[in-house]
């Protein structure tokens, strides 16, 4: 198990993920149980080299894998304000989810 640093660069005009130099984005190789540590940065390419932009982010939504395909098994943990929840089953009820988040 290892941490994989994953800097994500979003090209603001095309609204696509790109490499740090504006090239096509490729996910690094990973193994089951690796932890990906992501950082989101913004690039804008109008003419010439991409320029990093400092933007205020109000919200973000992310997905890895098929977005609309429901899981068939397994568990996951959420990291909320620096603290991991207990393992949550893929088919958890709303009450189980609230309990795992500490609000149920």
C-alpha cells in the first residue's frame, strides 16, 4: 500500500483534465489498496504555454470509474475534516450513512 500523488490540472477553457504542461491527462498505474492524494489546480491556455490560475472554488464533484454504474459489493470510508469514518457498506441505508458520519 502506498500513497500516489495525483496533481490534477483542469484547463479552464476546454474544461478538461490535462497534464501540468497542458498535455493529455493520464492516470498513473495503481494497485488495489493504494491511496491517491489529489490536488486540483487550474490552467488556462489562450496563446502559448498554459498559465496557472488562482480560482475560488465553491463546490466540486469527482468520480473515478463508471459514474452511473452502481457498485455490486465492497465497502468504503469517507474522510471528513481529516478524520476517516468507519467502513461503510456499498448498500448502506441513509441511517447507516448518518451513523458513520457521526450525525445519526
